[in-house]
């Protein structure tokens, strides 16, 4: 007798193979059988007219701190996500030293969480003690490693400091970090030389883990950014995952096609490289990322002190190389406020409009918002329609392209219920399956499911997830492909999608009949030696 039986659905096993009619039996948290006339079960879920697929894997998120505040992760559960990978873009919550203030953690929220961990293993233990709505795997971030050794100093890394950084990376991998990430457009990655990346990626390769990079540039100098990523992987031997690969506003017309040609050549030269995209034309980042590196020294407190100095503040406004070309060109009609806890009434407005309301230049208004946020200023975000939808479609046509959210797992009504991770946060899966698959026909449903199941599982080295077969862990989603729809918007980004019926996490229902259950049985997934 099964613990649970999913009846009447069509199976998409995650490999890209066509769907077939079958029931699925679950026992002791694993798939016990797939077929017809399977027998009796203690509980039955109706999957009539629905697809039964492996639970979705979000290969790139930034939920590192928010899951400690509220681990329920409803925004992910309600669209079928059963595993997310944190620690991206060089940002992770560990290692963390006693010399640092908690506010120096990217994503920090002053919500009663005691920051009492130090090592990466300590952090994973703390996260694993939390009630989690999704399973979580964690990368260790270059920025966190560098800050643990140098705090927020902008000086070059000495040989002794680099050896200490490699030691911290080794410790993280031994504790279960599933990979290593860099954010080379962000501080402190943007002041770190390639040689530093090669040494740390060599440690990543020795442990058989994945290297995920937010490259150094994706607009005017996009080709240099992607070439550096390939060269780092080639020199270190690390397997390479290029995060949110699509070029930004300011890149030349053929930048996406040229980048794919560059990667094809790298693969012919035996570089193990793949990539992922956000299924959206809106991108987002922190406001502080457009400030010069010198302004960031000393962390949030150092930046707040400089913002109070009129001369230094004026210099920040005229940074010649901000992260976004839209900011360099002062196109503030096209840049919208995405997140501000101090001024939620301004969210969704352009910075031109915010400036007019405050009788200030748009960049002054942005700096005012940072000051108002206090030590949590890293959480002030802006967004723009900076991606080209044609680039998204071109990427989706590539077999090695995974799809991800680049957001935070959040829960309406919880302590961070009013927080916005990104415009794709509540509906990224629905946008892929509804818009790009059903409505636009960019790729088949079976192939789209592969991009968010077996493909990321294989990149991460997770052999018992991402596919439906006997003996696999019962992370499962049931959805109606005709009804799946992203209903979130710029003005209402916190709306759950339609069309998702049931979600199982290790055989436990976290979504039943479209409603979130009270169960949060998620665990931290730790990599083991040799993966």
C-alpha cells in the first residue's frame, strides 16, 4: 500500500521525453511505482487533465537571509519549486567574521534573526534547523569570502590573504557548499582581479563543484566579461555556469548571438559551460551597485557616513562607470523603484517621478532613499526593462539554457510579506510554461520542464532529483498546462500564479488543490566529496 497516489495525470519525467499517461505511487518519501492500476493508497491526489512533473529547481536565488526570517517560501512553493540554490552573485551569508556588522550581509533584514554563525558549515546548520518550504542548496560567495578576510577594504589582495581565502573556500566545500559564485559587477567582486578568481575556482574544481558567475560586464564590454568567465574556467578546470546570461541595455545588437558563438567555441575546446536566464525582460539590482567602490569601503556604516558628506555625495552621483548604462545616461524615466522599506509608497514609480515629488534630481532622490533605509540600505532595489525579449527567446532555443528566478523566496502575510524580491519572483515558472511555451511556442512543454528539473540537477550533481523514476525522491509538482498563468505585474508583483494544483516535497504535500498547506519539510542539501 502506498502512502500517496497521484492518479489520472500525464507524466513528464524531466528528461525532455514526451508525456505519457500513468499514475504515480509514493512511499516513505520516494517514488515507489509509476504505471497504471497501481493499487491502494492512504491518500490520493487527483491529477486529471494535469501534468505530473519533477519538482522544479530554481538554480539561482538570493534567499540566503530571508529564509532565516521566514522559511515557508510560499512564492516558490505555489509555482512548483521544491529546491532553490542560494549564495549567488558572490553573495552568501557565510563565512562571516565577528569583525563584521550583520548589516554587511547582503539581504540582511533587521527582523530578529541573531547572526551567531561564523563558518559556512555553521550557517548551513542554522538554516537546516529552520522550517523550510523548499529544499535549499547553497553556493559560497566570493564576496563573502573576501569580506571575511579583508572586511570591505578596497586594497589589492596580498598572497597571504589569497591563501586564507582559498582555505575558507575549501572549508565551505567540505561543509557541503554546492558551488562557488562570483558577482563581478558588484563590490567587492568588481575590484578583484581575474587571478584571484582562478585561484578560488581551482579550489572549486578540486572539490568537483560548479562555478556560477555574474560576469564583469553585460553591456558595452560584454565580450570581455564573457571571455573572462571562459578563461577562468579553462585555467582552473572548473565547470562553468554563466548566470542570467542575457545582455543588458547598452549592449550592441548582436551581443547575445555573439556570446552564444563564443560559448560554442569554448565547448569545442573542452570547457564545460552552460548558462541560465530570467524568463523576463525586466531586470533588477541594488541601488548601491551603481556607486563607486570607494564609497562602499567600511560597509553600510561607511557608506552612510559618506552620504552625509556633501562633497563625497556629489562625487558618488557622478560615478563614470555605474553598473547600469541607464544610470550613466540618466534615463531615469526607465528606472523604477522596486524595493524600499522606508518608503513603500514610492515603489513602482520611476526615479524621474520620485525626484519630482521630492523636488530633487533623480540621483539625489536615490541617495536619499539609501540614507532613509539606514544600515539596511543594500536592500533598496531598482528595476528596469533592460533585457531584450528576443535575447530571452534565442537563449531558450539553446539546449544548455536553464531558467531561474534571481529572486527571494517570500511569503505574503509573513514578517517579510511586503518585501519584493523581483518582478519575476511570484511567477517566473508560470511565465516560462504559460507565456513562452503555451502562448508563444518558443519551446515544447517537455523541454521547458527539463530546463527546470533534470538540467539544473545534472549541473549541480544531484542524481536523485530532477527526474521521475522509481526510487527517486518524491519532489513532485502537478499543474494544468492550459491554466498556468503569471498574474503578477509591476504594480502588483506579489500575486501567486494560476494553474498549480499540488506540490510534494519528499512525499509531503506543501500545496494541495492550489492551496498552501502548513507543511514545511524542506532540508539543506549538502554536496559531498567528488560531486
